C-alpha cells in the first residue's frame, strides 16, 4: 500500500483503491478484482497480477491483438522467470503438464470445444461490455481459481469469443520464489479442474505415477539387487521420457535442460495434486495466511 501511494504521487494517472471489507460468500481475489472493475471507466479492462512485469508496448499490443481477432476476452501467457533451484526443477514440468492436460491452444481457442477452457489470471484483457454481460467477477465470487471458472462461464455462454495466447516476451512473471511456495501455491488450485471429474483424476494420477516415480523406484530396486538388464531398461525409459519432455518444453519456450528434471517434477506434481485434493475435500485450503472454506455447491 505504501509503495502504491508513493507511485500515485509520482504518476497522477494512477488511482489507488482501498478495498472494502470482504462480504459473505466472496473470496478475496474476485472481490478485489470486482472492486477495481466497478471504478474503471475504460472500454477495455486489464486484470493482471502484482508480480507481472510489462514492457511499454504490451497493453497496446494486447488490445490490437484482441480487436484483430475479434475477441472480447484475451488472456496471455507471460514468459516465466525461474531463479532458485526449486523453481527451475519443479515449475517447468508442472506448468507444461497443466497445459498438456488442459489441451492445445487450438482446442482452447476453438469455441466448439467446451471441454477446453482456461484463462491465465496473470493477464486477462476484457472488453467491458462483455465483462458486464456475463456478470463480471460476481459470477465467480466463491471460486479459488477464479480465472479457470471465468473461462468456463465465457465459453459455455457462447456469446463472446475468447483467446489464450503467448505474450511473446511482452509480459514476464516470477510465480513463486522457492520450492515451498511452489508446493503451497499449486496445492491451492491444482485440484480445481479435476474436482468434478473424479474418474479422470484417478486415471491421471495413476498415469503420472507410471511416468514417475515408478520407473525410478524400479531402477533403484534393480540396482540394489544386481538386476542389470532391468536397471538398463528402466534407465532407458527414464532417459527417453526426459528427452521427450525436453523437446516439448523447449517448444513451449521453457529453459534449456528443463526436461532433465522431468521425473522429479512429475513426482512432485503427483504429491502436490494429492495434497490439493485432500485440502479441498476437507476444507483446509490455505494461501498466504488465509483459509478458504470448502465449497458445498
């Protein structure tokens, strides 16, 4: 707050809004975003996270892109910044697998594919008239992953086109700053997409376990008992999986060498998912000192 007030004195166009008390039935972030939208007067609204960095031409480029493609909801995928070892080891795999699970950009941007819908809350540009028409963030007032829920509403509504696109180095973000933050942050929302698809969640968890840690455990078991052929097979399997992941992650513009940590990332993602499922099912979801109640509807 103090930083924003200082910036407001330096830049008169910046208006700082002091949030009101959280009403019943609301979660903090949707309430904050709704308050900002209520005082905004522009034709376009930009919802973005505090940990994003924007190049000078980013906003103008996004609006131009939205108008050129006739979309009312444009969400961008910022270039991710990884600094600590925990970030570099875990985040590329987790983010890549989430994208893999949701679907390709072609599927997400296909208005007929209602099963593939997602926004990135780090950057969401919205045409004001369309935002008001779907009910704004009041429509997702009780959702922990409000960006995911909003994308579902927009796509199922069918009146407005939406698009997810890469930010092309116009927007950057550093999501988390340690392995602990990665664990806590994804424990908050990783289970959300699977909450209404329990069968798929079970199958997906088994598939993840088959990728890792099972091959690594079998490799260790084979080495311990001197089973060279089995150890070789498991080693080749792990190497092939990592190289495939490396190619896919490089295509998605993750740092070189990210695929080498793929087995570790998958094992961590499986643990995070199970922790997220337990937290959501028992109403123990927490983030930055706040506890979120279990949704009953």
